[in-house]
C-alpha cells in the first residue's frame, strides 16, 4: 500500500512522446526495464568506481555499485511505503552519465569543456536517456516517465545555481521543476548511493590493503560494529570477521536512514507527492549524529584511499588519456567512427561539434578508452 506522499504510477505526468502503456507492468517498472536494456547501462560493467575496471575482479565497478544502490533503494522505498520501482529506476540510472575513469574522467571532461558548457554526469545521464540512446523507431532516447527524469536530474536536491545547459534546455520543454526537491523516491536513490559507497569503499580499501580492519577500529560506527562482532564471535577467522563488521556497518546505515526519514515524514505530514516537492528540506536523510559520524569516515577514506599515491597516480594516467583523446578528436574528426563524423557534419555550431566529441568519449568504457588511446598514440607517432 503506497503512502499518500508516494509517486503513484497511475497518476504519472506521462512521457514526452505518447505511447500505449503496458497491460502488466507499471509505468515505472517499464522505465526500469528500459534502463537495464540500454547500451549505457551495459557499459557500466567496464567503468571505474574507485579502482580501474581491469585492476581486479574483487573491486566494485560502476555497474556493481549501481546494482547495490538499486538494492538499497528498494529496501528503503518499501519500508517508507514509496514506489519501489521508481526508486529502483532512478538508482539504476543515476550513474549512466559517468565517463570512463569515474569522477577523474568527469573532472577532466569538465575542464576540457569549460568553454563549451562544461560536463556534468547527471546532465549527461539526462542526455543519454532523452537523446543519445537511439534504438526505438519513433523517438530518440528511452522516453522515460516525467517522474523518472525528474529524479535522475534532481535526486541530490534542487538545482538553483549553475544549472547545466543540457538540463535547463530540457526543462524548458518538460518543466522538471528544478527549483524544488525531487520526489521521496528520488531522495531514496540519493541516500542509497551514500550507503552503498560508504560501505563498499571501506571494504574495497581493506581488500586493496590501503588500510586494515585494525586501522579503522576507532572510526565512528565501525568501533561499535567490531565490539559487537568480537563479543558474538570471539574466535572467528579474519576474513569472516571483516565481513561481519561491514555487514553490521551497512545495516546500521540503513536502519538510521529509515528511522530518521520516518520521523521527518511524520513531522511534515505530507498528503501528496507535491508536498514533498515543495517542502523546505529533504525528507529522506540520515540523522544528524549519523551524518557527523559518516563525515569522519569519508575524511578517512579521502586521506587514506582517494588521495593515496597509488590512486593519485592512476588518476593522472586517466586524466592524460581523456585529455589526449579529446584533443586528437577535436583536431581531426576523421579519427572518429563514421556515424559520429556524420553527426558532426550536420552541425554548424562549433559548440555542438565539440559536444559530440565529448559525448563520444563519455560513452567509452575504461578499457576502450585505454585501447583507443594506445591506437591513436601509435597512429600519430
């Protein structure tokens, strides 16, 4: 039974292109399926989360991260009587716009595109699902429901300043209400992202030997988890001990998110999804105490892993690959595949031409970007 403030698939604001809906799937279930079957979703398998995709089978890729986020999103949505399918759809799509090499690739493209409107992975995700996926006979994109698009764009909060042009241009046609909060389902997807990466980055960091369980034993939340596990399983082997500690950490984050969000929703007492949109604050959140503890955890991850010499070296290599590819393609579009050359040939505006190059690079997987960089480097010698 959905809450009054949930996004009801029977009351959707519809799709940009009218089409007959399924007789056995809701609007949001259909969106989920379209996202899963998209080319951009499949490419997430070979895109970086923290470690380069080819470095080890043990570490998360952008795809495994996305699946974990979607799983958490369904759990939170169900507990809060929200539409699980919408939360899952937004979670599955939230990273579609990431270029190769994760945030490193995004930062490189944003700098390279500074004179041409910049680069933002949420804006790129919107472009993918409304334009770049070209499979359907009647339209470009996936023709997702308004609620799904709104969630992809605004799951991290209202967009008030420095709105990417891709987003503002699309909103002029479909009014995504950029100045308001997103639906509770979209907020669930955003918080699920936080839960997933805080959990798995600590776990992957230990697997990569950036730090040990002993070295994080005094971190907030983790210290409590270790005491609980050691009390219940005093002689457990190290690998199982680590897993049990991180499993408890994960559960604590989920339970805190559910309890805090229930309290916020009770205080607001929303009677419709519109009450969520126009609220003064997010209604899906960690408690203040949990947020403070997670800030300490994030600082530890930043200092010990994200900015470690090994990761910094990897980031430098990735940045050079993206920069080299961009400059080579912009200087000689004949090095692009025929389809992309044809698309550039249709443009008269220099900004639009460069944006097509950016879209091509953003769609690459890590391994393809590395291979293409090697090919072009050899070709240009």
